[in-house]
């Protein structure tokens, strides 16, 4: 059974999604590449368990 996200978590996720869409819609290639790189680095760090260890 999937865990239900809290309201705050849902709002935070929506804000991140909005930021992604905003950077894509800007049409600025530098901004799009920078955003994509930040997302990729953040996900890689998350998969490596860095955030879990950082906030422990």
C-alpha cells in the first residue's frame, strides 16, 4: 500500500513541478540545462542516501 503524502509535501512537490515547467517554458536554453542538471544531481544524491545521512 502506498504512503499518502502530507499536504505540505504535496505543496512542495507542486512548487518543484511549477519551477520545472517555468524553466522549460522560458525558452532560455541555459536555464533549461541548469534546471535539468540540478534535478539530475539532486536525484543522484538522493539515491546515494546523502540527504538521509545529512538530516539524521
